[in-house]
C-alpha cells in the first residue's frame, strides 16, 4: 500500500505522520508532501510586485519542513519519498489530491487542528478540502492530548 502524508511541520501534521507510522507493517511506500502555498495577490488578475526574497523564504521554509519530516522518519528507521510541491495558484488540497493520484497512492493521511468559527473561515481547512476533492480514501488524524504525544 502507498500512503501520502500531508506535512507542514505543524503538530497536526506530526500527529498524521505518527499515525501513518503505526501502519508500517502494511505500508510499502510513504510519500511525505509539503505544498508551498501561493503568494497572496500573485496571479493573472492581480498586478503586483512580489520581491524575490518572499519566494526565497518560501523555498527555505519548504526545505526546512521536509528536513524535519526526514529526521522524524529516519529516527523511526523508515524510508520515504519527500515531495516539495508548489500550489502555483491552485488550492493546497487540490495539489495534494492530484499528487496522490499521479503517484498511485492508496491512502491520504492528513491532520486537523479542528478549527472553528472565524478561524476556520479565515484559514480554511485543507483536510476538509482534501476530503471533498479526493476519490482516494482519506484519513484525518485528530489532535492528540499532551499525554498521548510521543
């Protein structure tokens, strides 16, 4: 079985990764995906100058996030394919779903912060969008209590 874990180094994504590792006996291949979101205001209908330093910071953030995931996997003795993806004007969730399809993934695992109210409206929910868009089974790992963390 092939599993893709959406990872952004948040506690929610670490929970998803830890859950995915519990499935190690049945997983043949792990994909860890980080999607760099589109810079707000940068698009074909918006004329704005975005300094190169913004893109450099995004690239550095992506590398740092995937390095954290790589360290977590290495500590557990598990190999994975690490995917640095760019939203390029698309939704992060759509990029994750499309990448899972392209790689023949059998299960997508993502975390959730259980946002509610205004936070959910402003920040959105990638996990909810993945569920809406995906034809691939998707597991959403809930937040864990402090006593449950590894």
